[in-house]
């Protein structure tokens, strides 16, 4: 039995897909009598199956060597595109985390999306989402990973565009797709290059090739840059970061997954590609620079947001920036730890604010307040999530940050400062959100706000428990450093940065009524941050305007020059016909004259040599 | 049964059946019996085709199969000879499939329905004849005959500017196909034997200058059909005015004739000239991809937008056939089949949307999804297929062309890098115009002006059925491309090895040491590179 389950472990990602297909009768309206709920239950059931199957497999492969499952997809000439899966404790564990979070998010969606008429479609999309991410976790082939990243792009597009009649969704879905697609296509170029150079796209072969490969600096730099473009798009890093912010227009249960595991999926691929990236020091430097810029920039931008979801989504970009830095310095285990703690904490926080949004029908921070007395579980969830995210003792985030600083400690003082800065800024932001939402006076929009119903409360509370147990879990997997060997300076530094951040966050004046300050310089800074450093306007003025202009030029050229020439040929033949028709006068003498003249000229020409 | 003239039957069945259309009783004058008749004939022909290829066609054999040859007019050496190999066979199947679906798509046509279905059936036979003909004169005849139904279908059932579009189409294509006749005659009379048989024409030893000349002539005539920028301007007009079923045939099949003929004649018969022209073809392909994608983005008319996207996708065929690798040529054939399916589905949906909104101008639409969620879903799926999402056939085809070109040893590394990067930019442009189009039609709040005077009803089962029929092979090929490539691989591999003979640098690389340690070398199947000797 166990052997059978192990051999069929490639089914686990398929369960979500099967669930998505099973919802079809409901989502296309074949079954209407029952309402859309059975579709949701079917999907939940499939996710449960995946979770159980995964758990058994995980027990089976614990302390075992990784197994590889190969499916030959397509061969042509010498090129073999095979779909390889690796079944190792790490990959199956990642898959379990994904299915677990997906189960919680779907459960949560039962409550959050209760009144939505398209519930079946939503669950179908969540099924695809889950299938793609858990497939990514076990994928052992760069090609398969690329394809799954594209499927993720697709499901993000569909999920963000879920409420397609809303005005802001109109551009949000398209931008999310385009931004990620640009990254994906650049990644595809890297994949094609690798396939021509390494001959195989399976990670073990690629690693073996990367060990011995000797590339010129420019080639390896180009290769590395195209490979990191995919994760940059997926993890919402500068300069492809704008979509995550806009994607917050989508339904919240999808945002839970998007901000925790989807971005993590991009980083996971990056971690898997790290040995290939290591060929080019330049690419690694770029990785570090992009990570640092995003980490600091996004942390700052988050502070100026007044949309509760956007305030948190920018912090996601910031944390993924830290992950990028860790990968750039080749500390992949630190990157994985950061990803794990961030995913759990962020998912919990998004569940909490989802509850707030559903009860108050409001996402505007300035119109909230005093919710702690009305929604205690939600408040606790947010608090625990925040603690789990930031570097304050003793939850997961602290240890992840500690490990990050510990790895950067020798030689990279700037990066250490960045981590500390991100920690402080995140705490300021989270405290600001917490104070605005949960503390203070009740506001008109928060007065009648009961705690959420059980389908949302159960996943939220269970994830709260998981987040609280995070240090224990890490300890069990021996991911924590022994307390007696910890570098006390780092601990102190981290705590100090956290405390400074808390101090600022607590004392920050929060003027609800006029949250835009009238003090000019401050107002300027506020605007710059609130509008994301005006990057979107910059893009609109450069890239978008450029493409628009070019396309208009080519359309004009096509219409008036290329087609104009064709029409000119037609016109000239008509015109010449029109002119010639006046020679048809009907007078036979003129015809005879014309014939004689022509014959004479012809005769002259023919006999020219005799003359 | 192996002596049964399968291909001739398949070609003549719709033609003969169309002759019976004037005699079908049509009591209420709405053409119901006629459309059923046409649909049944189409289905029977498609079934025959599938049966013939399943039982009589050997996938492992790279040469011509199901060959038939009868003397037609012996005095001028004209023979009715047909046959199918790996390149024509998938296209014949696709023709049967799409034409049958187009018949179903033409259900709402009630205006002059007798003539309409007569023309559709006539096209059915004619299109297959183009892909099956093995005699140069027959090929030219059916190629020309094909134009007449299209002209009439455009000129009678088209949009407001149908006369202009139809005239432009017929003049453009008829003029360009003169080159086929001239080139064909020149090849036939070259040397000391006179023959119109394509196989024998391929065996002749032409001088390089002559080959180049003939190649250029054929390139122009097929470049109009494919189309290649700048010979494309008939297409947006014709596509912009055609009705949905005609549209499906135009995009699904007629464009593929150009690609097919390029492979069949330019590549297969004139390999020496192809070796010289290939870099130009690659550049033309890149220009096609980028230029048409950019132009498509600026179009405000839905049909013209999709028409330009067809041009853009055909660029990959041009690049594919000039790669000199198995993968690239295989990708070119796959791209033709894949775009046939995707293009037909998109054009059908455009037609379905137009039937409801009665406008093609994007500004006049908006928020349509609320009334037509099913059409929205299908449109999204087909657009995603068109922008080459993994798991759909377009992705596999474009990936094969990309990898085929990147691994091609016929070009220098910088050239390959530049071409791949430029083509990739074209691929990035595709989602830009497709998603913007979706956004403008479907997303956002409803356009009150539109909903106030148009009844936006959602898709009916017939439309869902058509799209499902097209999407299933699109996704099937995308998930498991071997399903299709194994059908024609033997032929493309042999074709590659033949054309590699004509590139001096590749010959040196292939022959002194066939198992040289180059990582990506086209597999040479046998040492009989000449066409049709097996």
C-alpha cells in the first residue's frame, strides 16, 4: 500500500486539477438546482485527499534518498523534454505546506465567498492554483517548473480578474498577467539557452553541467539575468513589482495564497536555480541589488498605504527581497527558512484582514478603528501574524531574521543594516495598521462588526496556533540554532531594531480625519511613497507610451504606405483605363489611322537594321 | 481496399455532392435541409479521411502514400496524381475538421443558403486537392479554383466593404499565383525531359541561378498567401469583411496553403536556393512577428486585430522552415496545424460576439461579460491559446521553433541570439494586444449604450460545441505533442536531412563523421536524401 502511494505521489498535484475539473458542471451552469456549494465541497475533498496522500508519502520518504519520477513528454532529435519529479523530504514537505495552506484558504473561502454567485468558478481556480504550486514543489525539471510558473501566471490572471465587472480589476488582471509574462518569457529564453548548452533541463543534469561549464562572463551574465527574470516577476521584485499591489483587487482567499505561497513558489524556483546562477557573479550581484532595493523600497511604500490589503502586500515584496538577497549570497537554507516563516505569518495576517474587510465592507484604513473589542479572534490572529513576521522574540520571523543576519554577518555589513532596517520599518507599518484597525475609537464603519462565522474562524484560529508553534516546529526539524551558541550581538541588534520600530510605531501620530498632512515636505514624501515612487507613471510615460507610439506608427505605415502602394497600383490601372476610354470614339477613320500608324512604327522598328 | 482511390474520393465527394444542392427541396426557404445536407456530407468526408489515414497510412514511412495517378490529358503530360505524406496529411485532416466545423458555424446563414453551402462544399474539395495534388499543373488549377468560392463568399456575404475586400483579394492572389504557373512551367521544361510531376521536378538538377529565380517567384506567390509582410494587406481587408465561417476557412486553412506550398516546393524541390534564401526568410519571419503584433495592437476593429495576429503567428512558420533542424521544421508544421485550430476558434468567437453586439469597434463594447459569461470564458481560453500558454498547442509549436532555431548549426551565434530575442519581443507583444482586447470587450462596467439596444444573449450549445471541438485538440496537442508530431516526424526528419545536403557547411559537418560530438545535431535517418526514392 505504502509503496503504491509512493509510486503514485505524482497524483498529489493532480488532485487539485481533478477538483477543478469536477466543478465544471456547476461553474458552467449545468447543475443549478443545488447551488454552487457542492462544487466547493468537492474541491475541499480533493485537497484533503492531497493532504492525506502527501502526509503518508512524507512519512514514507522521511530519512530516505530522493526518488525521481520521469515522464517522457516530448523528444525531437537529441532534445528530450522530460517531466521529472523529485520525491524527497524537502519537496514533499513543501508540497504538504502548500496543500495545507490551500486547504485552510479554501475553507476560509467557504465563509468569505458565501454570497458570491460564482463560487464554483472560484474553487475551480483555487484548484488549479493549488495544483500548479504543489507541482512546482516537487518538480525536478526546469522546463516543467517554467510551464507551471506560466500556469500560475494564468491562474493569477483569472483570480484577480474574478470580479471582472469592477472598474479597478479591469487593468489589474491584465497588468498582473503582462508583468509576470514578461518575466516568464525572459525565463523561457534562459531555458532555451540552457537546453542548447546543457542538453537537458532536469535539475540534477543542470547542476552537473554547471559544475564543469566554462562560459564567458557576458554569456553567463545574460543567462543568469534571463533566469532571474522569471522569479523577479513572480515575487513582485523591482522593476516587475507593480502587479502584486494591483492584484489586491481580487478576492481575499486568493490573496492569502498569493501573498504566502505563490510568491514563495517563485523564490523556490530561484533557490533551485541557484547553482546555475552561481556561474555568474554578476547575476548574483544583480540579485542582491534587486533584493535590497525592493526590501527597503517596498517597506517604505507600505507605510504610506491606506488600503489595508496593499499595506500588507508591499511588505510581501519586501520580505521576498530579503529572500533574494539570501539567494544572491548563496545562503539557500536561510532563504528557505525566511520563505517558510513568512508564508505562515503572511497567510495568517491576510486571513485576519479578510475577516475585517468582510465584516466592515471596507478596505480603507482611515475609516477603521476599535475592532479589538468586537473581533477578538481576528485581532489575536493579526497580532500573532505580525509577531511571527518580524524580528521580535520568540516567534518564527525572529529566527529567520537571525539566521539571515548571522549569514550576512561576516563581510556584508550593508546587508545586515538592510535586514535591520526592513525589520524596523515592517514593525512601524504593522503597528500603524494594527492601531488604525483594531485600537482606538469605534468608527461608523466598524461599529456593527461581529466576529466572523466559523468557516472563517476555524482556519484563522488553527493557523494562529501553527504560527505560535512555529519555533517548536523549527526546533523539531533542527532548524534553530542552539540558544547557547547564538551570537548575542545579533540578537541584541535585532531586538533593538525591533524596539526602535515599535517605539516609532506606537508614537506615530495617526490623524484619521486628515491623514494627508498639510506640512509640505512631509506631504511630498507621503505622496511619493503612497504612489509607489511613481514607478507606474514612469512606466506609462516610457514603456507603455513607447509601445503605443510604435504600434501607431506601424499601423499608420501599414495603412498608408504598404496598403497605399497596393491601392495606388489599383487606382493607376483604373485611371489609365479611364483615360484610354476616350480614344474609343466610334469613328472608324480614327481607328484605321491608329492601326496604320502603329503598323508603320512597327515596320520601321523591324526594318531598322536595313535602313 | 488498398487499391481504392481514397484521396480522389475524398476530394470529389464534396464536389459532386455540391452539385446536388440545387435539387434539394427547401419548403420554407430558410435553407434548413441544405445546411443539414452540407453538414452530413462534410462529416462523411471527414470520417472517410480519418478512416483512410488510419487504415492505409503508415506513420513510419516518410515518403508519399495513398498515391494515385491517372492520365488526364496525355498530350500535354497532364496527370491527375494525388498523394499524401507527413506534411500534407495533418493539413488534409485539419481541412476536413475545420471545414466541417465551419459548416456548423454557418448555421445562422439564411441569405442565399443554396449558393452558400454549394460554395462551402466546393471549397472543401478544392482545399484538400491543394494539399494532395502531386502534379504541378493540377496544383496550379486547384489553387486557382480555390479563389473563386472565396471571392464569392466574401463578395456576397461580407461586411460593408465586401466588394472592395473581395476584389482586392482576388486581384492580389490571382496575380501572385501567376508566378506559380510561370515557375512551374519553367521547372517543367528545364533540362531535356518535360514533366509536371512534383517528385520528378524535385529530382531535376537545376542550375543555381535558375533555382534562385524560380524560388523567388514562388516565394512571392506563397508569400501573398501565407502572408509575408509586406505582401499581406489583402488579409486584414478580407478577414475584416468576411463572415465567421468564411473567416474560419480563411485563417484556418487558406493561410496554411501558403506555408504548405513553401515547404513542398521551395524547401523540398529547390533546396540549393533555399539554403541561400533561408536567412532572408528568417528576417522576414521576425519582421512578420513584430510588425504584425505591433500593428495589431493599434487596430480598433476586432476582426482586423485578430487578422494581424494571424500574420504575426505565421512568422514562426517562416523561421521554422529555415532552421535546417528537425525540431524547427517539425515546429513549423505544428505551428500551421496549431494556428489553424486557434485561428479558427478565435475568428469564430469574434463572429459570435459580432452577432450579438453588431459592432466590431472596440470602443463601442465593454462589460459584455456580465451578459455573456460563457462567450467570455471561451474567448479567454482561445486568447490564452493564441498567446502561447504552456499546455496549449501554440506554446509547443513556438517553443519547438525557438529551440530549433537556437540549436541550428546553420547560423552564426550572434544572428541566432538576435533573432531569438526579437522573436521573443514579438511573443511579449502578443499578450499585450490580446489581453487589452479582452479587457475592452468584456471587463469593466457594462456599456449602457450597447446594452440599451442590443440583446446580448449568451452562447448557445452549438457554439459551445464548436469551441469545445477546437479546444480539445488544442489542449491535447499542448499537453502531449507527440500525438501529432509522431504522425509527420518521419517526413520532416527526412526533409531536414535532404535540405542539409545543400548547405555546404552543414554537409561537411554531417558527413565526414556522422556521429560528431556536436550536442545538437539533426539525426540523419537514412542516406537517401533525395525525395521519393524510398
